[in-house]
C-alpha cells in the first residue's frame, strides 16, 4: 500500500513538474533569446526530459506494482489512449530539444548568436502542441480514475 501511495504521489508531482517546465520554456522562447537565457532554456529542457523519464517510470511502476494491478490498465482502451497521447508528446518534444541543442552549440562558437524570431515561433508552436498532448493525458487519466474504459 505504501509503494502504491508513493508511486501515485510521484506520478502527480511529475505531471505538475512537466506543466511547470513547459510553461518555463514558453516564457523563455521569445525573440531576442540569447546568451544566459539560451543557456537557461537548455537547462530547463534537460529538466523536462528528466521529469518525463521519471514520469514514465512512476507510471509503469503504478501499472505493475500498484494496488489496481496490471489487469486494470492493460485491458483498458483509455489507458492505451493515454499512453498514445504521452508517446505523441514525446515525439513532438524531439524537435524542440534538437533546435535548443543546436542553438546552444552555435552560441558557443558564435558569441551573441540569437535564433531568428521565425525559428523561435516554430519551436513555441511545438511546445504548445506538447502542452495540448499533456492536456489529453490528464483527460484520459481522469477518465480512467472514474472507471471509464473498463
């Protein structure tokens, strides 16, 4: 019972962490992004990746070690919709991370480098898409908590 409780707490806190980090990324992704702000964006994006990884581990911990048992999840189509939405979020997140890494690399060899407003706008759109997928994940999780899909 304690393991289930700890996994549930971790799972919820990590979802809130993802929301916070995505918000931070959106706040940093604005025209004129350079130098210290670009470095901060890189650190924030790394935290995002770490939190997402821990969220996956906590989620699957809940599936296989939690009180409901894996049968509750594996046979539930809403669970699979949730997993699909989270996977889509992960796929979408690849491009912003690649852009941020490239910007940071370029800034190291080209002092004063700042990505163009168009590049920043493109990455912002992708981060908004990630946020939309996270909203779907929360919707599916809420449906599961109410027994929908079983």
